[in-house]
């Protein structure tokens, strides 16, 4: 399991790989995303950015649809869950 920092670096590498696959420069991606070139460079090399900047890069790369499966509800484990009869939690336990 990756740490948050390791996951950030991996996501940065994937942004870079997709940018290169589309044959875009860092400056072009930055312009399309409304970011600075150093922000894109930092995102790609260090994995360091805000969630908003990361999402802007995904939109600029036309890959925001890839987030569809992120945090999907797990499949029903009981018949009550399948039928939707179990109330949804509003907050976590203490």
C-alpha cells in the first residue's frame, strides 16, 4: 500500500505520461488548465499540487471521465442493502 506522498508522485507520473502521449508541452498543458508551467512541472516530478490543480490538469487532458469509478459504492452485501432498505450512514462512528 502506498503512502499519500508516494501516491502523489505516481499520479504526477501518470499526468506526465498522458501529457507526453498527447504530445503536449508542459506550457501547453499549463495554458489549457489555467496553471503555471512550474505548477505542472512540480505536479509531474514531485506529485505536489492541490486537488483543484490536479483536476484542472485532468480536464485539460480530457481525462476527467477516468474519475467515474473512483469511490464507487461497494456492491450490496445483504439483501437489505440490495433493496435499499438499510439507511445510509450520515457520519462515522466515534
